[in-house]
C-alpha cells in the first residue's frame, strides 16, 4: 500500500460551508434524475456521471484520471430551485430568528449587554467550558425585547413547528371586532349599565361617526384606537396571526446580520455565515459513497442515497417548470414543501413528526444521518470498532491438565491462523519444513512472500517444490504452534482481565480448552460459552502481550487489589479434604498426590503407623509452598491457619487460603515472591487438589439431605408453632388491639411481626436440620470450605424453604385482597402469603410452587434489567474515562492536560502492589525495611532479590520453568 | 444555618496566596484553567474565597495520611 508520510494534525476547525465553495469543489452540476442510458452507460450530468468517480474496475475517472480504488470520488452539486432549510441547524435557525430584529437583522441587545455576553464568552472559552449556556442566555435576553433597540421596529414571537417550519406570531385585529365591541357594550350583570356609542366615543376620544363606522364593520380601527377601545371596554379585539416565514425570507433576514453581532452568539463569521444554513446548493456525494450493485439477474440496484437524490432532482425540476409556467402560488408552495421534505430526509430519515421516506418494499431508507448514528453507524461500528482478521471464535471447555497460562487451540483453527516468519540462515530449515508440510498438515504454512514481494499461496500441489525455493529474506506464514502467544477474550469485556494473553497448545477436536482456574477473571463457564482468540501479527505486539497481558500478570485484580485467579469449586473441596482433618497417606498415596507437581521426592515422613511411614495432608500441601513463607490467618472454616518457614503447621486450606477471590496464600505469594511463583503455586494446588478429591471420592445425592423422622417431626413442630403464633398475631390485629411499632402503621407492624415469626421458624428448622449433619456431609464440606453453596442452601434443601417475597414484601398480589382463589379474602396467614413450609427435598405443594415461581421470576427480571442498565452505564463511564492518562509526573490528566488527580489515586500507589487487607497499612515500610536488613546477613543472590536488582524474567515461556526455578532456588 | 466547614468530614479548604499559587503552577507546569474547578457557591469554601482564587484542599488519606488537591474557584 502506498502511503504518504503521516502528518501531525495541529488543529481542526468546524464551520459552515459557503454555497460558493460547494460550486467550486463540484466536479459537475447534476441536472437529470436518470442514471444510466439504455446501453447501460452513465448519463452525463446525471447522478452516475463518470466525473463523480468510478466504481467499476477498469474504468478511468473523468476528473482525476485514476482507476477505481485510487480515486476517492468527487462531489457534484444540484442547484436548488428555491432555498431550503438544513434540518441539522433547525434549532440554531430558531435561535437566530428569535434573537435578531425582523427589520434590520441586528441582535436585539444594547451595546452594554453585548459587551457583557462577549466577556462571558471569553471566560467560558478560557475555562474550556461549553459556550452553549452563554449563547442561550444571550438569546433569551434578546428575545425579551418588544422593540428593536436599534431601529425601533416591534418584534414578534417566532414559533417553530418541527422540523423545518417557522412562523411569526402577530397579534392582529380580529375579523369579529364589531361583534366583540357590541357585546361588550351590552349591560353586564354587575352594573347593569348599557354603554352607548356616544359614551364610548367620549371615553376613547374617537370621533362619534368613526365609532359608528367601526361598529358597523365599515372601518378597521388602527392600533392606537384599538387599544383605546380595548381598555375602555375591557375587551380583547385581537387574534393570533401565524405568518409563515419562507426559507427565502429567512435567508434574506440572516444575510443582513452584522458580523460583530454573530460574535456575541458564539459564531465565527469568517467561517460561518448564518445564511449558509439555508441551502441554495446541494452537494451530491461521489458515487464511491453510494455505489450501485448489480444483482444476480443483471439488474442494477441503486444505493438509498441515490434514490433520495433522484427524488430531489425530480421535484427540483418540477418546481422550476411550474414556476416558469407561472403556476399558482398554492402549487408552488406545495412543491417547495415537497422539496424541503426530500432534502430533509436525504440528511436525516428518523425525524420525529416526519414520516420517513421509504423504499418501494416499504423499508425506510438509510440516509446520511443513519449511516453515522448508533451502534452499527460509522463511528461506533466502523471507526471505534471493526471486524478483524486473524481471529477465531468457538465454544470453550475445561482442561485441568493445561497451565493457567495456556489455551488449547483446535488444530483446524491453528492451521487457519498464521504467524509471519522472517526467514534467515538460522530458521531456514524450520521454514522449509513448514512449507513442505503444506497448508493442511499441522505445523505447515499457508502463504510465502518472496524477497521481491510476490505473495504465493502454498498448496498441497506446490508445497514440496516451494519448500526447496525458500531462502533468507522470504516471509513464511506458518501455522500457530505450541508456545505462540495469542490474545483470548470473553464478552462482555467488563474489566482488564476479560482480555488476556495465553500460550497456544494445539489440540484435536473443535473447542478452545482452558484451565478452570481462569474461569473467574473471564466469568466463564462451560454451559455453551464461546470465546474469541486473536493471533498477534508483529514482534512488538507479541512481546507486549507476553510481558503485560499474560494470565499470570493479571493474577491480581486492580479493582480489589487481591488475586482473582486461584482455586475454585472442587479444588477447594480437595484442599479442604487434604488439610482439615490432616489425614495420613502412605508413600505410594503421597507420591500419587504429588505426581503432577514438580515435587518428585517426599520430605521426611511424619511418623510410622503399623511399621509403615506416613505423611500427613498438611505436610504434603507444604511441599508446594515457598520455603520461607510465613503467614497466619483465619480460614473460611473458622480455624487458625499457621504457616511457618513454608510449613503448614495447623489449620484448614480452603477458599480463604487458596480461593480465587482473595485467597490469602495466593495473594501473598504473588505479591511477596513473583507472579511466576504465584502461577506455579496455583497450577500445583489445583492439580494436587484434583488428585486429592479423586483419592477420597466426592459426591452428593438426595440421601445426603435427608434427616431422621424424629428430626423431621421437630421441624414440623417448629413450623406449626410459628403458624400458631401468626394466627395469634392476626387475631390481635383484627381485634384492633395490636400496638403499632414506632413510626409504623398497624398494617406494617403486623406484617413485620409475621415476617419475623416466620423467619425464626425457618432458622430453627434449619438449626434442627444442621444438628443432624456431620462434618463428613458433602454439602457441609462445600459450605464450610467455601467451595460452593452455603448452610442456608442446605437448610432450604432439608428443613424449610421459607418465605417467598416480591418487592421485599410477603406475596400480596394476584386477585383482589387475596393471592390465589384458594384463599379467603384478606387472609393474612402464612400459607396464603407465600410461606413455603416444605423443604426442597420433600417437594413443594402446588400453591407453594406457584409462590416460589413468583419470587424466582422477580429475581430473573431484576438481573435482566440490571445487566442492560449496567451495560449502558459502563459504556458511558468508559467513554468518559478513556482519555485519562497517568503522567510521568504522577498526575492523572485528560487529553487537554487538565489535571484530574494530582497524584494517581491520591497516594500514587497501585492497588495490586499494596496490601489488600484494609486493617493493615497499605505499604508496610517497617516490614520492608526488616526484610532488607535481614537480607544483609543472607547470601548475595537473596539480597539482590530483596533490593530488586535482578529483573524478573517475565517473557519466559513456560517451557523454561526448570531453568527459572534453578535460578531462584526456593 | 449550619457551617459545614466545621464538620469533621469536610476537609480543610484554604485560599492560596500569589506566591504559593505560582509554585503550584510551576510544579505541575500548567495554567490556572487546567486545575480542577470548584464552584463559588460550594459551602465548603472559606468566606474570603473569590472567583479566580485557587483553593488548597487537604484531605485525610489511609495510605499517605494527607492528600493535597488544588481547585480553581469558578462562577
Ligand atoms: Mg455460561
Ligand atoms: Zn477521480
Ligand atoms: Zn431593528
């Protein structure tokens, strides 16, 4: 692609276009609505005139001589038979009409007022504020004037009928004035005095004969006489007269507005004269902007814009013919309105109050404004975001054998998407091998580019031959292979971790495979979710992705400052089973648990049992920890976890230790050691956990939620008691003896008390159920470890589901004064208002089921509404924040260098680099200093790491783990 | 009327003198309009603050004890 040297844009100014400018830039005047002649050639001075540019390949542009592709097209123009209003400026036109004099066109402001607004404008410009408030205020003030302060002409109100009609509203003498005066002279009920014409003449000072003439309707009183009669008789003799302002009138009016008055309205008269808002010339977009397409049957189909232009030219011609023929004013006005309609819809076809112009099929035409607006418009659809090459999308599925940094890519995707290899002496052999494999066999190649720039497709036929020709200087587009870095994404991309870089592992079958520990950052599950992958196309992008975007680098969430990647679900159950009761394992079992980690030698055994050495779960888990890790915290299960010198001495490893949302050990390792160490830890914990859960076996069934009959009897009793208590409350309430709670009505009070009683009933049902579950119950294990579910879920399954609610109240909707026709009117009892006394295991009765569905529906609707609202909010926030940037001086500024924060986040720290514990200081200087001092006495490599003198090798492939671990030796 | 400036949650607002102002503008290499704004009608402002003045706001911060922000008084 030949390109000009990029140039820096120093300034962009916006203004109106002079009609003269349209004529100057026009390649041709367009006078005929026809496009092609019978032979299929474009008609001269028609809408497809070859001077407007070319779309057919091979043809030459008559204006610039270039071929299609290089010629961008050229504008033409239509001379409008009469001026029309530009819809885009209808508001500004209204403002100018209201703010300027109908006679002399000057702004209706005194010089001192003008001066004031001038200064306010200047201040707004200095402060980078919108000028709209000031100019609006100026027009508002000008509009208040009844008379022009310059020429004294009385001013009338201007009404705007959308989209493009303007009226002057004048108070004129009503045609019924004789009747109105006569009826006002009749005696009214209060004073009962009839006013005679002579009396009227005396009071108003009008000649008596004139009064008679006025009363008979022979003479129309002038304004001062009218006002005199009005005040004498207390009557209104006027009516509103709507005088339509034709576009030509408005154009004349605007032409006379002096330049210095425009300044006050925030308009730069050098660039934009207001009369240019009334179009006399219409630019015709080049054919390249409205290409016609040839259908299968050989018929041409024209672009919507062309259709619209045809309409405009037709009406324009009819207008001219009629005017020349001296047609009546009424017909001329109708045609003028029609021309206005077509020009308006040419620019915007979605104006409220105007029927959209339609295609023959009834589909509304897509005109200029519709091309730009909205999600699929030019800005959001083609400029801010567009479809890209080198991307793939498919269903995702889990693969726990992958590292969290990897992604499994189906072979058919890997051989479609390519990476460019620059061939040199060192990779020549590889390059030849790829090419000789051809485009179908996996690590192959699809294209080559020779040193002379020719691009050749590698085919099954030519691959062997081509492979021999490959030499230094060629480029080979080879298939994706293991270890390549790609970008992986799941929509909606709500945070930074929705787009991360992964290393490719090419695999059979059709889905992308990912390690389950990266589900939380993507918010992915495997119920049919699809994800997108992008292959990177230059070294810079690949390096950036590897250093900045790789999954392990995103381990700590900038939102919460703690890890978002870690053990989930069965991983947590696994580590819980391993550490909670601290079970013992023999040598074979222990080695088997650690099989997929890098540990291949067991530590010293914890003791012997029956003459055989054994290792405890905590000892085995400790093998994964860095040797010098010290930590103490409380686990989700509630016990105290103590880690000293990399040994788990006591406590349960569960969600609070290794979990994906702020697992203490993961968070500490990632912050204190490195992201790479964190990644290794998570990978090993998850595989240890999977092997552990397989060792013990873990399942859940209906029987795990059942309780003995005597317990069930207790539960039933508790619910029965609650029901009785509710009946009691209702009784007291109905006798009017219920004491209202402070600040509540009696109705509210009884509801609250019933809710409270039923809430207690559910809780006690839950407690009874809980007593009968041991620590070995799978649901209890999951709730206790934080793997999934809560004790509430368990009690709902075994004890009682509890109160269903809509809008935070017991269910009270449905029929008049009752929820279902099965109940009496006004029944406030528990079962009539949505209390579900059965458990999920027992099953709900039909009424309960219905109430449960009501509550469930509300939840679904809420989430649907929330997601759409938060999506829009997110978009607005992103648009507002994208241009903010942290500067090298520590400040946060927008693109115009206005300061937003004087120090990033007011403290200049990154949330991912400071402690995520709110009770601790964010940066513990003492602790850091201690560490530095400690390291003084250690060996030098240790010291260097504390002083940060060795750089973390972030761009290492995972294949180099062994080397990396040897370097740090922990 | 309650004077909100005495409330413990309202941070200190003080007017900068010319010398201090010059220093601030120098430090950040900006002109006055590049500062964040505060309205004259904001009740947290001291009585003497006028349009065009620059206010120094000293807030408590969990991480750095105090965080300083400057704002230009407008309209
Ligand atoms: Mg899903
Ligand atoms: Zn051309
Ligand atoms: Zn005038």
